[in-house]
C-alpha cells in the first residue's frame, strides 16, 4: 500500500541533510579493500498533469569493484523498469495520466562499491568478444572516430607501441591540453567533434572524458564513458572529488575506461585531474603541484570508491518520450504535457538525490 504522506513529503528535506566530516588528507592511492554499501534515493515531484519520468538505475556490474543491489520505489504512477537494448542501461519509467495532482516518485537503489587499482600492463585472461570490441570502438552521435578525431589521435600516439603506451599518451595529452570550464552547465554535452573543430578544449567531465574515449577509439583502443554519481567525500582529502553532505543532487560524474587484453577494463579520469587543477586550493593549482601530480598518477588505472556507476550508454531513445534521444543518461529525465523538462535545473524540475552509507 502506498504511503501518501511519505510520497508527498517535501523535496526540501533533501537540503537539510547533515554535513559529512571530511577525512584527513592521505596519499592519493586507491586500492581495493573493504566494500561499502550505499543507498541512493532520488525523489521527483512535478506540476500537476500528464507526465512521464525516467530515473537511471545502477546497471554496471563488475565483481571486483561494483555490485548493484535492490531497487525500490514509491509512486502513484504506473512504474516499469526498462532496459535499453544496446548497452543494457536500466531505468525506472513512470507514467502519470492527465489530471494527476502533483505527480511524484521516490526511487531507492542500493549499491556496493570499493576502490579500484588496475595495472594495465599486468597479465590476465580478460578478453572482449568480437561484438563487444565493435561496440567499444564504434562512433556515437557526439563521439565520431574519423576526420579530425582520427587525425588528432594519430598525432598523439605516433611512435607509441602497444595499447597501454598509446592510452597513456592520450591521457597525458588530455590532461595537458584541456581545461575545466566552470561555466559549463551540468557535466557538459560530450560533443567531441565540436571541441576539436573549434579548438576550445574546455568543459566538464562528460566533455573531457568523452574526448579521451573518442581519441582512444580512433586509435583502435576499445574505450567507454561510464556515467554515474559521487556518493561521498574523498577519503584522500580532495574537496573537489566528492560531496561534503548527503545531498548529491548535483554530484553527477562521468568516468572513463579503456580495455587491455589480459588486464581488462582500466579506469582513467583525466577530467578529474583538471578538476583538481581548477578547484583545489585558493585560485587553483598548477599541473606540477604535488597534489595534482598525485591525482594524475592515481587516476590512470585507479579510482576511488566514493562514486557509483549508472550505465555506459549513448544515443538513448527513452520509451514513450516525445522529446529527442539523449546523448547519455546520467540525470533524472521528465516530460510534462509532452514537453521535456531541463534535467540540469533540479530546482525548476523539482528533483533531489541523497546518498546514505549503509555499510554494516
């Protein structure tokens, strides 16, 4: 039975979450250790009328670092879990008929996660199938792999032998030639072709890490964006790399991975290196600052477990939607009377997201 009092509770409750104590600074050295289980709750409340809502659900499972758990929801709408067929992205789709007063849904997901540390040069048995390799080398609407992207990739990897050396060359190039643009809305759009054609290599994680992925694919290295959200502060003392409170409504973050036969999927996050440059310390930090250097070294092959992934999907058509396809799915999406709402405006859209550590 639906608890209407819970369903119609004000989204303002999200803003009142208690602050989380930031851990003391430590060497930035992610290493697999204890698992943590996190509960993420997304609440959407819309104006009255016919409406549809799509809420991303954790869809990435990798036994060594992330294990999705249960999903539950409370709503008066008709709710169905949908799975996008190409990438396996899962989402909760909720439909509210005309006349619905204040359509609302609360979605709660549990995920277990921990730090990652992958040596891309290590041996192993990981391989991609032919179909998987084609998928992770293919262009998308916003990430072409020919033209200027291919030409740029060829210049960057010239003279480098093997996928690891080539991936490292692309990583270093992105770190050294891009900037985090604080004026970019949300996490950016990931329009790699436009970035290279205009010469403005600025943006946020969905831009800079998409550039890394596109250049790797153009160089023949399978790679992918992983869209998710930060769920807690960095235990290594980087204020820029994790939220300070349980409210994570604007903490979406895109990471990247590339595949090496034997080692498997290797995490990489040049965008977060640029975030450290811009946001750590008053006035930012230079690339050669020890704190930046530590992040740069750690984020090629390592990743902190204060983040959960939703999916790796591109070019999604939302079931039943009147609006256009999405470049990626990382935020709640909604349509009211057939009009797509602005997912980058949570106050106008009226949604909030919270994370709570439930590790025993």
